[in-house]
């Protein structure tokens, strides 16, 4: 079952990505020779109009094969015959559809589980947060001019920017500013401010759900960009990246952990993976 979930997530994300290319190609008057899900030999397929629709043997990948996309074609309805603006819209449509899919899934996630407000539930003895006078109930608003909306953004910030911070927080409706530098913790092998969140999630109305749906997608896009920056600058190596096998293992581990609790937990875990992978695919394709 866990492998099936992984395949379904991959297939749905790729289908939506290729659907973006397909719809905008049709809109631009570009002929689509084949629209397929999967790779390898064709299992089933049919032709409607000028396009062949098919499902391939290997359940990874997919394609929207346009006339003249990868070679010369003098046809009036080829990809190369269209204007630069039309070609840009077709190419960008796939990633944009991934962001749309991530946002829709984020809305469902936030509506079902709420969002993790950046509220401190406690401070650790002897760490910078305590020395700066921070207390339980303080709301983190900014870290080095970066606005904070989710508690996870605090954790990811210390991972990517462990040695610097100007912290702005709110206490009883009043804004305070202090400078604290995360301290390296050998036991956890990471930098820590010395405060922590409760892990509780807050539910809001329709407006809050829309708002935090955007923040959820923004979080994963920012995480992807920061990871790419670390890869380019040599802070992490290519061997530390996860390919399809690693992702399937991650999905499988999430499924097993969720199944021990209940199907709702599995559903939430799969939603999280869908948001992460869809946002990641959008960034990488752009």
C-alpha cells in the first residue's frame, strides 16, 4: 500500500504539471502529438483529434509532446513557429500548475489541521533566548528582517542561517526587538536559539485558511531555494540529495508512522508530501 501511495503522489503531481503544458499549448494553437503519463512502452492509449493519449508501463514521469518542441518543424502549428511570449507561457504553465496544486493541497491541510503559529511555549536554561529575556507566550515576528508566519520557519532558519539573527517578537500585543545569536549544540548537531514551540496547530476561518495556505506553500518554496543555494555553494554535497528512491522511502516511512495512528494521520502525511514535491517540482522546472 505504501508503494502505491508513493506512485499515486508522483503520478498526480506529474499529471497536473503536464496538464499545464497541454492546456496552454492548445490555447496557443500548438499541436500536441502525445500526452502521456509514465515512461516506456504504452499500456493503453487512444487518439482523439491530433493527440494520442496514453498510459506507459513505468509509473514515473510523463510528457506533453508538442510538434517541433525538440527539433525543427516547419508546420504552422509547431512549438517553434509561435511567438516568444506564447512559448514562455507554455513552458511556464507546468511549474505554475504545480504551485496551484501545492496551494490547493495546502488549503485542505490548513482547513483540516490548522497552522503552527510561531509562539514560544518555553525557553531552555543557559541559551541565548533566556539570556535575552524571552518568555513563554512570545510570538516570533521576524528573524533578520525575514517575516515569520509559521513556527517551522524558525527551525528552518536556524538550519540555513545558524550563526546570525536579529529577533523581533511580540509580547501582549507590544513589539520588542533583541539581538540573539544561536548557539551550537553538539548533542543535536545544530544551532539553537534556546526556545521551542508546543507543536499545537491553530484553526481559523476561511480568510485565515487562505492566508496560511499561501504561507505553507511559501515555506516549501523557500526551503527548496535555500537547499539549492547550499548545493551550489558547496555546503551540502550531491550525495545528500534524495532521488526517486529516497522520496519513495520517505513517503513509505510517513505512511507507516501515520498508519500506526489512523487513516487521518496517513491522509495528512500524504498531503504534506504532495505539497513538498509539487512546490519542489515547480521551483526546479522554473
